C-alpha cells in the first residue's frame, strides 16, 4: 500500500468536514437529541416531557395516546393504541412525531427506550462549529486488519454510566514513529471497521475519546488508517447518547494531532 498523499486528499478532507458539519447541524442531527428515556425506568409508562403512555410488550412497544396528546404516526393522529418496533432509519424519518419533534424507538440489549429529537434544542441553537485539525498527510497511515478467529464482546462503560457489551471482530495494526500500534475494531455489516479510541490528547485538547471508521480492508487485509477523519462521538454533541468508551488496549500512548477535536458553541 502506498503512503504517498493524493493531490486531492486535502480538498476531499475539507469537503468531508463540511458535509460532517452540515449533518451534525441538521434539524434532526445529534445536536437535536434532548432525551433518551428507558421504559424500564418508567414502569408507569409516562416519559418526561413526552405525551402518551409507553409500555413494553415483548418484541414491540405499545403507545397509547388520545387526540389531545398531539402525537402522529406517519402524519396521522394517534388515537388509541399503536404497536411500534425499533426505528432503523434516520431520526427525521421516525414514525412518531409530536409537532416538530421526532420520537425514536430504540432497543439495546433487549431494553427499550424512546429518544426525543427536537430541532429547537438548546444545543442546536448554540452550535457554531466542529473544531478540527487541518488535513495532515502524515496522519494517513497504511495499516493491516487482523480478524479474530471468532468475534468477541467486551463489557465497557458507556457515556450514560451503564456498562454494555461492545462487539469486536479484529484489530488494525499501523506504525507511528517506527513503533507498531493496534486498535481493536468492530466489523460493520458492509465490511467497514469501527474503532473507539483515546490518546494523550483525550480530555486535553480533544474530547475524552473519539471514533475512527476505516473503509473495508482489501482482500489482503491492507487498510488505510486515516486519523484526519477521527470523529467526535455523538455524546460530544448531546449528553443523551450512550456512546461506548474505548475498550481495554484502545488508548494510544501518543498524541493524535488530527481529526475532530471538540464542539464550538457560542
């Protein structure tokens, strides 16, 4: 794999950064999330600030609402009961709405929750920019993916203080200043990779951890490890996401002076 930077790499990074900023600032982007309410924490079925009654029913959630609750399902008023599964699309496409808000049904490890996305959120109004380091070809590194013989799961703390399983399918190896380092990664359905990592800038110039999403490795296992595209996790934009913290071994012993660093508000 060549390490020679492409002449278009820096402009492509700038376009990527602009698209990323637009997606974050979109009406139902991560800045719009104002709450994640676990139904198990509200056995009476009343969720804070959300109309209607919500209860678990095995593999679905049952919403009960009256016309006065102002809820709609696909644009039609909800009156009575409606069975809901987990939403799988973008928040703006969720079935249930309360005026301009979108109520997204979520399931994690067998537990149900409802997320409240509000385009008028304080975080969205205050957002100004994603602070990111300008493109540096030195942080686009050749790497190699080493799959595990069997997928594994580790328990890690999440941003909401709870511990959950994080699935891992292998590791990526790369070299910085002559020393090989590795990051454990999940393998997504399309073959792309996902790492949750920290470094010596975490909490000191950048958010406490970040995500890296390399493209699917080539047939021989080679993969580009581009820290210029290190991402802030969703919980950097709103406190109500449940981002996993880095698994053991995914804290790099050097400063990754590249990628997204923090959220600028004003």
